[in-house]
């Protein structure tokens, strides 16, 4: 891909993973023999260690998860929203995250060799 993709207009328009999971219907996929897809999604999401975020941005989310383990707490959603606001601010500071992401991906891929 030679043309950069600009998605700044999309930031803040999606829903949080928590809201996505709340909207999921906890039903089994009977024809595929996969049961309780919501719980399986939650387990995968909770175990996920690395995403398409540079480490310095992911650290903001990791710190949040350490400090706010109780997802049922009254202030959880408010704190969650603040974390995503902070992450958005880090992305808006410039293009440094792109260079960091590429470096981290390069390190990950070379570790498989």
C-alpha cells in the first residue's frame, strides 16, 4: 500500500469493547457446535496481550486494567472512557506511534524466524 489511510474522522465514533460485549446475545452457535460465544469472546479479549498499539500506548490500558479489575464498579465505565480519551490524545500528538508500531512489528516478526 503506497497511499496512507487517514481515519482521524473515525476516532471516537465507535463503541468500546465493553459495550460491544454487552450488546452480544449469549447464545450458542448450534450448527457449529460452538457454545456460549459471548464468554469465549470475553476470555480471548481478557487474555489478549498485544494489539495494534505501540507499547507506550498499550501501557495506558494495562495500567487501567491493573487498577480497575472490578468491571461492575460504579465508576468503571467513566474511567474506561477516560482511558480511551487519553489513548486518543496520545495518537493525536503526532505520527510517532506509526514508527513505533512498525518497529515493534518488525521485532515480533523477526522473533519467529
